[in-house]
């Protein structure tokens, strides 16, 4: 039999002869026969079993009469707990449940749905003010952590396992706090500890807490919990490690059996693409995979279909799960259909081929040399003087007629061939106009309302006086990714009549921690385009970072005439290939990729990695020299501040061992020397009216954006500007010089 396990994990266990040898006399269904745990009742404030019949009352079985109220899309599942649908289902606890508590334990069983939205709380106890948490204690499976806060997110004191809690499996999560020491447990085993916690549960709200929930956040914009919960407990003391073990310890044998019983590869009756073979199970077992036919499916999941006409292949994949000294195996039969013909591949590749903006081309275009299935694509133009076979575009002069021409793609694979024609229109160049004002795009703060894109327009040609557009409301919001937008950047095309807006996909206001946002953060940037700075295209959510990236912060771009494309750069923490959960330590480095259309990007590469953290780079070109401003977080330049560098090559790369550096340091401690507090998020631009340069920097702990100025980039002397009137609360963004027509159009949006 299994060693005594205090918490039954229901459902049949998948076992084999190896499993029986490892765990003894376990039979199918053995897991449901695990004995109930010993009672740990001393000090209970409340206890909700949540395993009873349907109803709206969560009965407090502690005897203290603190019943909860079940509402929303919640369904009773008996021994499988209370199912929460993720829309509005939750349990409302009585008010003031932490009043008078200097110590606390909160524990629950939770099974998080695979499609749980983020950010979310599993449980949260505290208060909400205007939709924002205002003193609380909570736990989330995101970067599995529990935080206690006296105010909003900025006051959180967090105990974190620095990895996500597994989904689709029952977990017992427990948090204890006493004497300034917080301990986080998973399935009865300590996974994180934090000392020096200065907030006590009873101090939150002075003992008054009215937003106490199971399955709901104290932040109104967060997602509700989607999954199952049961056995929710609050104690007025910190349980000992042995007591927490009684609540949810899972033995190695049980981990193996639980992981194998739920292990699935989905529909394996007709597998045509590579399989993602998990390296570990939600209960912590490690999987080792083997294949009966590695030439067809490798142990890593790489699928090679049998040649067309040779018939389908049947392969047995075997997963061996191990934990401690326990192990067991489970096998899957996988059918791999024979490959499609080269003719069909070419046909599908041809159908997928596209020329973007074919009816209004304004710059170099992407003409891919390869298509689906590794097909080769060769392009021809009937007018190379307008569009070359590699996509370089020469537009007709201003005042000329548009150029209409044909592009032909020849798609081939082996002896199979196809052709596809595109009728395209290249617009004439716009009229060259002087810059007579400025546009300003920015976000406003770390809350849900602030993490949108706002815009302002200058008052005439004065870079220090601004009017907010759209009544001070956002001009762009996100419906994709995290649905938070930060650090917007606008770039004008080299031809002058197209604009791209890119932004960070990040929502701190929804409750995401700074640590989690750099481990399990977005690998995408958000993209819009416009021809007038007022009407913007639909949002594009574009992946630019590798799978090893934990974040993609503050993307910006600069056009490089040498390569005829935009260089897009951003900050990412890049984790080791063998650290898929991004639990290790690393630092932010500047990455880059190239693009012609902000749709198709090259593979990301390292641009600047001095061996310490750098973020928020921005670039301006003067003559043949590129000047780069970067927040130096690792004090590479001698100061935690903005540094200025220069290079004649935009794509010059610096690594930790580069000596001398390809980008020459020109100035450091720029904010400090100008008298600011801590600054980041620089944006730099030249005055339209005089030999002067402005560097707006984000004083993140104080005034937000503030302007600095210097009369030279080559001999910089950055000083704080005077007599300025910026928009309300601008944070990291971009200032773009604009024409009189563009400025008037922007002012029409006040």
C-alpha cells in the first residue's frame, strides 16, 4: 500500500509492472483509497470543506460560524470540490477575518484550469479602493507566490517560488506568517521563505477588511479563478512544518502515479507536426521519453513523416516518470501519416504567400525567399527600377502618378513548381515639409487606467508646452496579450508618410509582480500603423523574443539605411535552455531584430550585454553617428542612471567580454548630474527651431517625465529644462517632430 497520505487525490492511477514494483500493491483506483488525514484543527478561524451539496452557503465547519457566500458561475462537484467557472464564481468570506491576528496560516486545495487567465488570485483577503487593492494578503499561481501589502502593489512583501504553480492537477498550497517570517508550501513541502516581513495580517485596514475572497482578486480588473477548490482554511497561528505536511504531503510514489494517470498527448491518431513532450508532470515527477522508431518520432518529439507513397507509420512513445526512488511508465501509440506530395506542399505554400499593403506600398517590402514546407520562392518584378526582386522600393517622385506593376513568385520544391502573381501599386513620395511641432505618446502609470497609450500635441513649435489629446483619455487600448500597454514608441518611415507605434505588452496594474513579469512575461510587442497619426490600424500582437525570454520591454526602432530595414530593439532576460520555467537568475540585456513591415521579423539577437542589466535604450542619429541612451541598471557606467554612448554602426554588438566596447561611453549619471531622482525610459529628439537636443527622462519615483536639454550630442551637457508644461503624469514614451499639417490634425483631436 501507499504510505499514509492525508489528502485523497481522486481518480484512477495509471500503473504498470514497473509501477507495481516501485510502489507495492497499488491497483487501479488505489489513489481514491488513500486514508483521510489526521485533523489539524487547533487555531482554526474558519474552514470550508466545499465538498457538500449545491447551494449558496460555504459552511464553516470549524464551529466558529463564519460561513461564506457562494456566488457566480460556481458548481458543487462533491468530493471534487467547488468548481469555479472563471467568469464571476467565487466565495465571499465574512468581513474582518484577520482582525487581531499577528500570525496566520492560509491553506487550500486548488486545481487550476489549463486556460486560467492572468493575472488572478487564488484567494485574497483585504480591501479594495476604486478597483485597486488597498491592503491585502493574497496567493496566486503566477510565479507561485503569496504577498502581504499595507497599500497597493508597491507595498507588497512577497514570498515566491519563482515558478508557476502547475495547472490541471490538485495542489495543496499553504502560507504561514509569524514573527516576521513567511513560509510558502506546496503539497506539504516548503518551497520559499522570507524573513523581515514587517506587516501583520491584523494590521491590514486596521483590522477592517471587506474584500475577502476565495477565487477572486482584490483588484477589480483581474481575472477570476477558473478551476476547483476545496478544504479552504484560515488559522490564527503559523502551523509547524509537520502540521503543514499533514495537510498535503504527497509521497514520491504518489507523485509518479498522479502524474502518469493524467499524462496525455491528445489525439495521436494522425500526428503530422512535432510533439511537445513534457519534461515533468504537474506533481513534480520527471519524465524520460523513449521511442520505438526514433527515425519517425525522436525521443525529443521531432516528427519526420514517412515519404509520400510509403504508407503511415505507427510508433510507440513511452514516458517513464520518476520521483525520488519511485518510477513507473506509460506508453502511447502514435500514428504518423505519410507525407503529402511535393505538389500539394507547393500548392499550400502558394496560397499562403502574400504581399502586404499591395495597393499602397510606401517603402521596402518583405519578399520571402522561403515558404511553407521549406519551399523555395524566387521573385521577379516587371519593373526593377521600382521594386527589385528582393523587395527594395523606389517610389515615384512627389507629384507623379503611382507606379503599378506586377510581381511574380515562383514557388518550388523538388520537381513541383507553381507561380503566383501580385498586382501592386507604389505610391509617389510625399511632399517634403518642415517640422513645425511635436507629437508625444506615453502611458501614465502602473494602474489599469494608466497602462494605455495617451497622446499630446505641442503648442506650436514649443517642445516644452503640451496639450493632451482625446480629452486626456487613451487613444489606444490593448485587447491582446496582457491587455496592458507601456512605453509606446512612434517611428516615422524614412519616406515620411507612414508611422508605426510599438509598445510593451505588460500590465503591472492588474497585479503582475515585477519578478513574474520578467520570468513569465510577454515575448510579444504590440504594433499599430498609421498614415496620419490619428487613425490607427488594428492591433498586431507580434512575437519577437525567443522562448527563453522572460520579458520584452520598451521596444523601440530606428531605420538603418545600410540594410534598408528597421532595427527594433528591446530589453529581455534570457534564461538557459534547460530552464523552461525561468526559475534561475539572469539580467536584462538589449536584444534586436530587423523588419521592413513590423509583421515579419528576423531572429532576435543580442545587441548590448555588458554582463549587467541594461534596459530602455533609445537612439538618435546625427550625421554619420548614432547616439544611444540607455538605463544602466548594473552600474556598468558607474551609476544607476542613464548613460550616453556613440557608434558609427547601429548594429555594433557589445558582449560581456567585448574590449574595447564598440559603443563608446560619452556620459553617465545623466539624471543625477542634472539634479533628478532615479530616472529611466529616455526619449531623445532634436529641436525643430534651434541647435538644441531634448532628452525626456522618466523620474519613476517622483515627477514622471521631465525634460533635459543640451546644445550638443558630441559634447553633452544635460541640464533640466525650465518653464515647461508637460501633460498630466506622462511616463516612458516618445516625442516625434511633426509637420504643420500633422500638428493641426492632432490638435483637431483635443
